[in-house]
């Protein structure tokens, strides 16, 4: 029995179809281009979860500049600063030349995350009546951290990023694990 409304099912299908449509139109070199900034991309996405900002190529570029700028500031010698500055300038130029690839990656991320958000809400509805456990953050009742699901042989963790991940990223120093 599904715990999603027909509208929610339709929205999940829409988001997954849009992500697949964008993915299927990508040129062969897309993944190599985007993967050059894999570390920046994932830390930027996590940053937007923390801040609640909508991911954008402009925000990604600013994140790369900020992160790599801090690396420049850490080194002492002129030679080291020049080397780090050149690496930063090359990374920013790579982003600028291939901005449409980063936009496609962000678009895919948006659609997949939107589908996962809807599915996570459905999973929460499904377990609400049978789960004797309750969760809270700072005394406020919350959904569970997430769920691990298997579909067509693939395992995926479904997490309420807007609620749980954001709270986890912004946790007070006195939180106990």
C-alpha cells in the first residue's frame, strides 16, 4: 500500500523523468568535466543544505573561489602563493568555460533531490503508525534521520536533507553522538 497521494506519485515520476531527460542529453565528456570539481561540488551542495540557499552555478563559483582563496592565504612564500593562485584561477576558468555542464549537474541534483524528498515523506508516513521510537532536535519533534531502501538491486539512503541534515550541519558544539 502506497503512502503517497496520486499527486505525490506523479511529482516523483516527473522529477525522475526530468533528471533522466537531462542526463540522457549530456555529451560524453560531461562527467569528466564536472568530476574535476567533484570535491567542490559536494561541499557546495552541503553548504547550501546548511544555509538553505538554492544551489546555482554562481554560488558554486563563489564557493570555489572562497575555498581556494583560503588555501592561497594559508601559504607563506610568494612561490607557494603564486602556485595556489594559479590553481585557483585555472579552476575558476574551468568552471566558467564549462558553466553549462555545472548547471546540468545542478538541475539533475535538484530533480533527484525533489523526488527523494517526496519519497522520504511517504516512508515517514508509512512507518509513523508502527514505529514506537520518536525523534527530536533541540526538543522539537522531527522525522527520523532517514531510511535505507533497495530498489531494482540498488541501495539508497533517503534523508530529510532540509530538516535533519541541516540541523546536523548546524549542530551546537555540545551535541552528543
